[in-house]
């Protein structure tokens, strides 16, 4: 900074103001300082800045799987809000492993991120209590924290699933299969609860052979779907608990007898298939945006009680969910 000040013919304080974007510097002086910075290759020492200000201007994001299309818009929204606040985003995937989630979250805390946004894989987050007490603002997304009180931003998984299944019932279906994720996952359990509620609302029984939860790998989903569709009383419609299940079901059903399908989560090209895939869409970008806004409210010092913020879903009929039952 001394070299920059000497080169530009200004004082150290002026260089500091320019580097930190502070007011009180004329445009001509700012230009001279910037030219000196460029000529000398000066770079601000962020480590020293952290020691002085006590903030790193970084936010950590723990996702389930960066490769899942659902998390792309969410990640982008978090990054945009963080950038608007002058913060850098650091993210990683837990791979739906509670141990990996804990390891990753604590590694981010060890690097002194100012705040954490977590899509939880585990159901016990007491390990974060010391970090939260130390000032690391923390917001959970898509699923609530386990065994601690903390902010959470969710989609209405129960209501969305109930609406999707009710749509199939309104189309004449009485035997509807449900294929979802692991039951320990909050969203999977809530979507199953919505399915059962819609069937109960219509006075319809649910055979346990119509319900399958577990891994969303294509092999497991294919086996479950084949069993439901070839049973003595086969289902006439399927409700998919997330986009990975839906994509597998689209492949299974292609070219065969028409079977109604509604999926939870929209996905790319769903509207271009024939028929288009009817989905219950959630706004992943809104989840990320609302969660990050809440995080920066806490970082600004707002004394807020932990909140549960639930965002609505939207049923998008495109054709697959409107196929009538056979016979």
C-alpha cells in the first residue's frame, strides 16, 4: 500500500478508501490510485482484513448433490444474494451421507465462514450448536434441522403431493402407486403423507403393495414400478416422489400401455415429451433466495426467533397426469 500511495502521490488512507470502496475520494484521485494498483500488481490481503474486521465475507452451502438439477437454481440464487452482500459462496455435496454433511459443515466453519446454509442429510444437528453460539448464522433449506431450533425454508411437500394425487383421483384413478425416496428423508415422508391424505380424502383404500420408498436408483425404481403395474390389481397411475424417480418412470413407460404419471419436481424438457409430464413444481430458486435473505438478516444483527418458512408448490398439468384409467 505504501508503494501504491507513493506511485499515485496520495496518502495511505486514500489508498485504503479506494481498495475498500469507501466514500471521500474524488474520481481523479481514484483513477490515479487504480492506475498505480494496476501498474504495481497490488492485491488486497484478505487474511489481514479478516483479522481486522472479524468477518470473512464468505458463506458456506452444504447441498445433497451438486449434480442434481434441482439444486442448480437453488445454488445460483444463494450465490446471487451472497454476491449482492459482497460475500463469496463456498459449496459442497453431502451425497446424502450424515457423516459427510457433518464433516463438510464443520470444515466450512473451521475456515470461518460467516454463515451456513444446509440441506440436511442427517437428523441430529447438535454438532452445530457451538458454531451457532460462536456467531455462525445458520439456515436450513428443504428439510428442517434435527434436535435443534433453527431457521428453515421449505416447500410444501405435503400439500403439493396431496394436490398431485387428488388430480389423478379427479381423473378417475382409484389405484395409484407411490414411489419415493428413503422414508428417513423429511421431504419423502411428507410427500407420502400427502399421498395418503389425498386417498383418505377421497375415501379410497391404500394397498401397501402400491407404496415403495427407498433408493432412487433406476434399478430399484424399475423393480418397484414393474411390480405395481403387473400385480393382480395393477395400479392405473403413478405418483413419483422426486425428479429422479420421475425420469426413470418416463423411460419405463415409454412405448408401453398408457399409464398416468404425476411427478414431484419439474425437470428440463418435461414439457417437450409426448405426452408432456404433469408435475408438482417447487421453486428451487425461491428456496435459495429466501434462505439467504434470512441468513443475511441474522448476519446484520437482527434478533429473530427461529422461523419455519414454507413456500407453496404449483401443479402443472401437461398430459401425462390426465391419461384416463384403462378399461
